[in-house]
C-alpha cells in the first residue's frame, strides 16, 4: 500500500534508532509519572534532571523544549498529564502528540522524529499517537495552494519506537491510510464556500480517485435532479441559476477484485451543503458564520472512501452518494408552506428552509434503499452535521449514532461506540422512540409528512433524534423494519466536531468520524458482534462471518490485534447458549433456576441471610409489623 504524497501532510519514515542524523528534533509523548522514571534512554536522564528543577514538569500538558546529546539536538517533551484510566481515553495521547509537533515546528524543527511508547492501560496508543502527530502537521487546502511547496510544516516525519520493527511497520502503514482519509475530509470540510463549490468538490474527488478502483458517477442535470431527486432539487432551486453553485450528486462505488467474495455492502448517503444561508428563513449574522462547515458530512464520507481505496477490503463493497449543493437565497428559492412530493411518493410540507440538510439527502437515501434490496448483506448510513442544540447535548468532538430497529438488533451502535473508543474517535448513542416519528406526522391537509416543527428549537423535545426519524419516513425505510419482509439496517451518524460552539473557523474540522467508521467496518471491527454470554458478564468482540481483516500486530499485549481481556482475539462466533434447564414458573422456589444466575451455583445462603429474607416476607403479609422505610 502506498499513499500519494498529495494526500498526506508529509512523508513518513521509520527510523532505526534515535541517533538518526536525518532528524532535527525529537518529540516524546509520555504518560509516565513522574517524568524520568520509565522512559527509555537517553530521554530518561534528561527528564529526570529537568524534573529536579521543575516540579510541574509532566503535570501541566504543555510541551517543553530541552537540549539533548543527540544529532537532533532538540528534545520536545509533550506529556499527556496524569491520567485517570477510569475516564481518560486515547485522545489524550493524540492531543499530546499534536501539541508536541506544533511546538517543534515553532522551535524551527522541519524534520521531526516522533517517539511512540506503549501504555498497558490503553489500546492502540502507538497508532493514535502517530495519528496525532500527523494531524498537527496538516496545512489547510487554501494555504497550500497559495504558498505552494513552501507551506509544509515539515518535510518528513520520522518514527521511532522500542517495539518490534515489524509491528511498527504495520502501525505506520495503517496510520498513513487513516490519516490520508482524514486529510481528504479536512480539505473538503474546512475549505471556504467558493473554494469548495459543488463543482469544485466534484473536481477534487475526480482527481483523488483518478486511476483507482473507485467508480465515480455524477448526476447534475436539472431535469434528472427534478425527476429523481425532487427534494434535493427544491433546495437547489435558488442556487441553480449560478453555474458554479449548481448542486450535484456524486456516486462512488468500490467493489473487491473477487465480486463473488462480497460478504457485506456498506451504503452511505452524505449531506454536503457548501454554504447555508438559511434560505428564505435567513439566519442572523452570527448564524451565518460557519455556514461552509455544513458540507462535512460529504467530507467524512469522501475521507472514508479514501481509506477504502487504500486498504482495499476483500469482502466489502462500498457505495457512497455525496449530495452536494448550496442553500442560497433568491427569487427562485423555496419557501415554507410548499408541499413537495418526494421520490418515495410521500408528500412533504416545508416548514423551515433552514432545515435543508434532511431534504437534500432524503431522495438519494430512497435510491440507495432500492439498491440495498439487491445487495449482499446491506447496511445503510447517512452522515450529516447536526445543529448547535445537538452539539450542546453531547459536546464538540463526539459523533452521534442512531440505529433503526434492524441495526439495533445486531448491536451496531455499541460496536461503533467501542471501536471509536479504541481509536480515539468517540461516539454517543441515541435511540429512536415513537415520539420522534409522531412529531412529523401530518395533522391534516395535503401533506403526508411535515418537514419540521414551528416550536422553537430551544424548546423542542428530543431534537437530536428528529433527522433520523424524518429520513426513515421520507425515504420509505419505515417499510423495511425488523418485522417486514425485507428488513434493512440503517444508521444515522451526526457530526458535532465540524464547528466549535463559538463558530471559530480557525479551529479546523478534525475529520470525524473517519477513524471510528474505518476501524469498525474495515479493520478490527469487521463483522463483529458483542457477546453477552460471558461469565462474569462482559462485552467482547467475536467474528460473525469468515473474513480477512487487515492484519496489524502491536508492540505489547494490548493493542490493535485485540489480545487483551478487554478486547480479546477474534474467534468464530458461537450462538448464545441458553440455560441448560428452563426457568420454573416461580424462580424463587429453586435457586438453581433463578433468572439471575449466581457466580457460584453451589454457594449456600447463610443463616442470617435466611432469617432476614423470612422477615421481609412476613412483614409484607402483615405477620411482622414494624416501621416502613421510605426513601
């Protein structure tokens, strides 16, 4: 696997030792406390000496530049701070690596070397540390195009680790593939609305996947859009009079070399609003800032497809529909009260032109749904940015995941959540309820579905789940529920990291959830479920289907290969074993058949416990009287 240098921050090279003369600065990311206790030599001596004169060294998560007797001369120590394993996660290592690389660049380092150390408390520390270093070297697309070859923060990134060299090589290859996907996502998602107009998004993706196994097809003529994607065409109406702003739907398809070996089909529909003015319901001045970040759903899907392009999974087919358009104002724009017939035949009444994202992808979701009925083991996704209220509920940097009943029956959201935790790209799980669908039901009139509610967002209940419910209804996915003749798995993924709460565009889009989705559906999480039949009860990855995930080994007993008690080796799936004997009508009459099995089935109940239980029974029937406890 080779990654084109156009889609990476810089070249990555594995260094044999820290004495390399090709580096002019060494960055060490460490969680060891106190500094100078467990780090490898010669860093241990330097840190121990520095700690004698700075008692805050390692406590404060600020990189420190120190001299070192190596050819690189400069040593940048970037601590994670003292970590509490109960609540901290892998992001601490990635963030420390990003800070360390940025501090090294400020110090004049142009050929940095990152030292990645294992940590037995967390999975995949080496991989996430390297990804954090690469993230710190990213230069925005417009800046690269203005400055040309002189804009790189570094010309080469060296990587050294005390782990086995073969394992390190595998980690570096995987990190390059994942970072290339995030690099593409940042380019598309972070660019300004004129640099990434719908037409220029198409040009960027065409160059990205030129001469690859990714098949690209574009739908852009207005007649086809109006007939096949009427809701998309409605939002696109005002922008369609400006050639460079005209919307388009870009289909990307990846098929393995051996089509007969396909075991799963991932089908993704992504929202890509290059700029959101709010339409005729114009936003205020503050709300307009950051309108170009509403295309990050398309950015994430394109980045995920780049990872697919590089890893080339042998048993997975991937189909992506990128719905790219601009929500403009103008005399040809759509307005509230309009009733539009979607491709599924459902009539939708427009309530708010500022809720355009769900309209832009609903018809493409219908077409993908139709394709899914003729695909092998399909799983449908939508990826879209969410509004500020949903961001406030979960926090910036977390992606929302909502399963329909079919996807929930196979614990998809839980798998994605666990995979995200193992790669430093976290997810928060939400669940669909009946109220989410009732809120869109027509109260009479010519429509079948209302696009939204007139209740202000700040007072609306369960606002975070509303896009998923609307899309299920409008695309007719509600006909493919768990009890239908043809059930289809569907998952809504909402992005919250596309824009900070204060709408500061200087804070870049990080490329979420490319890492989490790639880890779950292309790498370690491939064809996995969660076992609940373990004693003691625990969740564990097991394989449902025979497949060949990307073989990546790690440096220590915990890591990517999932060989720790928290993430043990992949084994063939065994169905949940029922209890050997059926439960009795009254489980309390036979402790061996109790509904909640005991860890030690031979254990005897002590005499005081028997007396206490009898007292409770007698008091409940009035034999024993006493004071009643009320919490």
